[in-house]
């Protein structure tokens, strides 16, 4: 008899007042009992609507059935058939717009907590494997070499899949730590870095070679990778180039891209006293944007000791693109949502938005006031939502004359990123579209250049971990098919 | 991990090191930079490549001891390792087709100017060089510049060696004699570059400047190194570090370069205190 409770089994979560001051993980994860009870909410529908909502098509009812039977390892094997990073995706996937959106239980009440169950399975699997010393069998090697550029979700998934098929894979990472956005972007309190390390270690145990501190396009070009004996190259260099609004004052001191702010904290560990990397600890912080990155930046600013943190977003609550859970967590922790507002200018101490070309007088003022040139306030205009556009999103329009200032000392821009231009700039025979995305043949990961594949944000522009992972895995299958022909 | 193979103290605050990094040495060209981390908790420090030995696989870096991280780097000796070393980053300096140039270096910026002068000299270009320092003890790389320059002027602020005055004075003289230069390369403190640009402007000679703003990743990710160039947003790490001097908004760059001054000062004090305790410990032992 299924559990007919209308609501999801609640996720044990740390007290907002406590967690808003440290970088420990916010959610604690299901116990065996909770997982069992939640698994019993699944009706095991014949037509499996949830599966069609999953970008990588995980056999969701089947893995949940194994949880119900108490066989976590079997459940893990089912997920692992389709997903390379279950512990990551269980934590960061926007389930409410994917699998859970289609869940029949969602019609009357809440859908089955598929994401929480995925996380439970992945975490329990890792504990059990640790206890039992279970090692994945090293696949038989075929001696053929494939290079993977970037060690984010796309690269890791591609490398893992290729290694399982016997290829000799080398992953090149520009930074000193592998993981891409999982390491530099998503904060510790949402995705503990040990989980990313575990995934990387698992790849290494499959024989994948990971070369950090190597920038493809600079240290080696794609052409040189082929000269070095690689038979195929997968590009998963992500969408890391931050965008700015182009409004006056964006170059003032105290204005950061979310990437800079988060990289300093996550990758460089600037929140630790022992780290040599400095970080601006603003007291009143405005974060511009409504996506997951904006939530991450806002919650990080709180944890660094900010008294006030505002999310400034030009649409309404309904339109926030961030995961629902992140929005809820941010609100519980005290982030203030300033919706239907859009920044038009950033103001600095000394009043003027721009002191270029000013005289000696400014120089003298500068000496007097060390805050000179630092952010003082953000000027926003109120917005209203118009008719839905072709994608069904209501277009915001500024209300003339509604400008007003909010006092802040730090502004963080989290309005999106573009693909990293380095590979496209330095590789011959690649095509990019007008947004800088690498062009691939429809429904494939093949670029216009032979034996060069691409996937993830480098192709789609900024998207989700699971889509990137799916693309990496698919590329691996295509590479395998092509190389087998040779 | 990369091994330090050679260390040379150039003056009281500037050190030269050669680091074993064959892949970087093979690729690096004048104007490009590397990013290094001294130890596991270290910050990423961008440093311009001052030269490399492709056969030995070493890259030369020259750094000024300005903050905690460079203080720590300066304590390392040959045979020891640094944690990370990545590069070459940025676009190489464009030197193609140039026949006569003026290279202007200021202070530790001379470390960046030198490989550019060397590269141009190798191409058979006539190189006139003007370098400036605050005073005699701070002069670096004099011999190296002399080797590749057809004319060489050394300036100091106080006249303790060479000619007394600022580099801009000599630049004006040279251009008054002849404007027949393909390019002026100006590398040094932001203020110096700003004034070299305004000095050269009336003569209509192109000016290339090398910008080294604050950076983290150096691959176009953090947006920390952003500059306004010709009214457009540019990232020094992927679009530079060289830019058309006439188009760079120097005042903005100067302001942005001060962003972490307070944090840096605090870190420096901590590092100094740490060093002093170490020295005290040493004294007790002896």
C-alpha cells in the first residue's frame, strides 16, 4: 500500500539562524526511514511521466522501487546507468521543472521527492562503498587516447563514460582544482567539495588522467593535442565569461561579478583565515539577478557577515529562475527580495557617477576620503510585467520616473555568463554562433571540425549541471562510435 | 608542483626566479603572463613572463615584493617547489612588421619591457629604450637592455644615477628629434603609462601599453581584470594584456587597482609578523 501522504517527507535542514553564519551544508539528507517512507509515495506508474522530464532519462520508478526494497546499491546501479554524477545532481538539479514536474502525485499534493531520494542513494552508496572498500572494476583498456578539455560536469561525464569503454582519457583543467563550476561556482553549503573530490577520485580509479594548470588554447592548442596522439577531443570549457549590465558606475570599487565573488570564496577559500586570497566583506550587499548563481552569491555574502543582502530582480517571484529550494533557503536565512526592480546606475562616494578627467580638487578629496570611488548606493527603476513573450515569459518594462536609491556598499552582478572565448579564439576550423557558443551538428556533439566534439555550456550557453552531464555522456558515445569505425 | 632552478636578487625589493615548466617555456612569447600559487593556501598571482629558456624548459619571472604572497615567494630558494604554475596566458605582444620602436619601462615594469625589446631586436628592429627608476639602488636589467638597444637612456627621479627626471621628458626629446617610430611600448606603473600616452599623443605615434590589473583565474572567468578600452568592456586576461594606450581609461584602472589595498596591507603585516617570529626562533637556536 503506497504512502498517500500529500506532502513530501520533509528534508532535515539546519536552523537558518545557525547555518547563515557558516559554510557547512544546509540540508542534512534523508535517513533510511525517511527515504523508505518517501519511496513509498511513488505509485510506480506504468507510463513513467517522471522519466520523460529527466534530461538524461534516469529510470526513476525503478530506482525508487529498489529504495523501497532497501537495496541502495541496486538503486545506485540503476541511476548510474544514466547519470555520472548522482550525488551532485541530487543536490543541484532543478527537479521542480524536470522529473518532479511530471509526477502524478503532484496533481493532488506534492510530487515524490525524486531529487532527495537520488541524493540519499548516492550518499548511502558512497558510505557503503567506503565501508566495504568496494572498488569499481578497472575496465579493459583499448589504448586509444581521447582528450577532454575542462573538468566541469560535461568533461567529467564524458571522461567517465569513455574510461568505462576502455579509452585512455586525459582531462585538461585550466585551474588548479578539477570540477569546473562545481568547484569554483557552487558554494560549499550547497554542494560540499568532498563530493566533487569523490567524483574526481572515482574517475581516477577508472584510469582517467587529470592534468590541472593546463589551459587548452594556450599551454597546448587543440591541433597540438592531435599531434600528441589523441584521436578525438571533447570540448567542455563551459560558459564562464561573466556579463555586465553596461550601466554607469559598474566599474566602481565594490562592484563584482558573481564569478569573481564566488571564485574567491569557493575555489580560493577566502572565507578561511588561512587563505591568502582577499575578499570584500560587504555590510550591505545588492545581488543583481534571480538565478541560482544570484542565490549563491547572496547567501555567501550573508555568511561573510553582511547585515543586509538584497536580491534585485526585474521580474516577480513567480519568474525567478532559481531552484525553488534555493529561493526558500535564501528567504529563511534573511535575504531580502527586491522584485520588479532593475538597476539603472551605481553611485559611489563623492556623489559623481564618474570622476574621469576631474581636477586636482578630486585628488585632494581622494586623500581625505578613502571611500572615494567605492560603491555608495544602487539606483533602481520599478518594473511592471507586460504580455508574455513567445517563450511565455512576461516581459518586464520600466515605469518611467520611478527611480529610487538603495544604500549599499557592495554590488554583485549575477546576470549570466557567456561561453569562454579562449578555445574558439585559438582553434582553427571551429564555428561559433553570435552568442559565442560552439556550433555542433543538430542532435549530435560533433563540431564542424572532424574528431572535435563539444558539449555543455560551451555549446548551449549557461544551463544546468544535468544538461551538461548528459551532453558529455552523449559525446562519449559518439566518440566511441566514430573511433570504432576507424 | 614546479621547481625553482635559479634565484637572483635584483635589488632590495625585486627578485628574479627561473621556474622549471617545460610546456610553458616552449610556448611563452613576449607580453604573455603566468599565474602561480606559492603554496596550498596561496592566492593566484599573475606575473608577466620575463624570458624563457626553451631548451632548459625554464621560465623567468621577475617580481616586486609588494604583498604577503610575494614576500612568501621570496623566501623560496632554488631546489624548492611552488604549488602551481600555469600559462602562458594572454595574447602575445604584436611586434610583427616593426622596424623602429621606442620601448619605455618604469620600475619593475622593465621586467615586462625587456622580453619585448629582445623580441624586436631579434627581428632586426631598431630599438631605442628609455627606462626610469626612483633611485640608483632600484635599477634592474640595465645590461640586458643595453645589449638589445641602439640607444639607451636611464632616468632616475633623484638623479642618483643616469639622468635626473621622468621618462616622459626623455620620450618627448626623442620624438622631437624624430617621429619616425612604428610604435611606442610603455610598460610600468599605471600613472607612468598614462603620462607616456599623453606625451606621445601630439606626435601621432601609436602607443601599446601592457595592463596588469587584479586577476584570479586569468582565463576569462572572474571579470576582475575588466577595463574600459575605447568605451568597451575588455578583460585583460583574454583580450590583453596589451592594449592601444590611447583607448585605455587609466583613471578607472587606477581606481580599480586600489580595490584590495586594505586587505593586502593586513596580509602583509601578518606575513611580516610571521617572518619575524621565525627569525626570533632561529636566533634562539643559535
